[in-house]
C-alpha cells in the first residue's frame, strides 16, 4: 500500500495516509473526505549510507530540484 500526502480542503490539516485504490481516506482532524492529494517526493531504503556526506564534500550537484534553484543543493548543510 502506498503512502500519500493529503491536505484537507475544509480545515487545511496536512497528513499522510496509507491508502488502497478502493478506499477513500478522511482527514484525521475533522473527518472530511474533501481532500487534495499533494505532490510528494519518494525515498528509497538501502541507498549508500555515506551518499549525503559524499555529495556535500563534492559541492553542489545542481540536479536535485531544490527550490533555491541550480546550485542550491538540498544535500548541503
């Protein structure tokens, strides 16, 4: 089952939910089903453990899509 991020259109509460195609999630705060699915990034398990440190040492990659624009890599602290 995938995890999706939602924003409630009634109370603006944002949350994640495990959902199946046949079920309709509801807001855990107000129980509304008036939801907007948010665009979210995905993560993978088992990636190389030192990858973040390696990328930070190498400098900005410019390819991660950071909202700060090219050169504002999210891997750098």
